[in-house]
C-alpha cells in the first residue's frame, strides 16, 4: 500500500482506490483494508468481494469455475468493467500466507509500479477496465427495437384474434425496452459520478505535484474527460432510441 501511495504522491501514477485482502495459513480470507465506499471505490469493492467469494468457495475448485461460484455477483463484475478471468489468475497465486492489494490506478508506463512491487517480492496483474455493459445495453436495445418493429408490423396485418396474442408479445417487448432504458440511465449516472470523483481526485493530486508531474496529471484528466464524453454519448443515444421505440 505504501509503495503505491508513494508513487501517487510523486505523481508517477494516480491511485483512485485500493483494498487489501489476505489468506491465512488455514486458508481463511479476510479484508485488511477496505476500499472507499464512494464512486471511486466501487470497482475495487466489487472485485474485492468477488475474490473473497471465490477464495472462500469449494475447496479444490478448478480455475475457470469462477462464474458458477459467484452466481449473481458475476453481473456486478461485468458492470464494473472487469473480466472474470482476471479473478482466476489472482486466485491461483493467492495461496495461504499471502496477501493481495486490489487497486485502480492510472499510469502512463508500467515500470514504476512493476519496479516497486518486484522489489517487495510482489507480482503485478493488470487488466484495463472495459465497457462490456455499455455494449450489452446497445445490443439488447437494438434487438428489442427490431423485434418490436416486426411485431407491430405483423399486428397491423393480423386478424382480431391474432392481434390480441401479438399485443401480449408487444407489451413484453416494450417492458424489455423499458428495462434497458432503466439500465442505460443508471449506468450513465454511475459513470458521471465516477468521472467527477476521478477528476476531483486528480485535481487534488495535481495541486501537490511538481511542474513536470502536473503536465502528466493534466493529460490523465483530459483523457478521462474525453473517454467519459464518448461513453455518455453512446448511452444517451441508447436512451433516445429506446424512448422513440416506446412511443405509441
């Protein structure tokens, strides 16, 4: 923890959130340090909880059986932009007597973190947070819209008896679209909160940094802002299309 905090203080990385878990000699897993419960710590909290669930699962479970153990938590992992195979990799090396630090950072080069961790005898596992849920929302939205259009077109040509049956399917498809709309709105709001929290964290870090590091941090701020605008535009478009499809 101190190694990453030192790198953040000197401006080599930006450290948004972290947590520490440990497995004792008996195989019990405990949280030594918890992630902040706010927007910055959301992804780290989900990953930490999932690791505990996996490591506390059935003894002898094969690596790759993660989804079966995690059950409903798998959606939370994907929603946080984390690939499930990352959990398998960490779980495989977190043997009794070892500890793991889970952190979300921003870095331009891998060398600063790798050098510090290797000096401490640690192993670094990296994964870029993806936008899997954004793509799922777009896919589900497009599929439901196409299905709704086909059903409505068929209903216009159908007999009275058939219309009633088709209407039930139309209503069910509209309900799916409304659920997609809700997910898109929630994701957009969560993305906004996280982006604002990251920008505030970077601003605070920038105020304490040297002139050289200030430029690096400003670049991180610009990249986060651009990425957020792009994601928000996609989610907003999904919301707009859903609303249009739901019009009577």
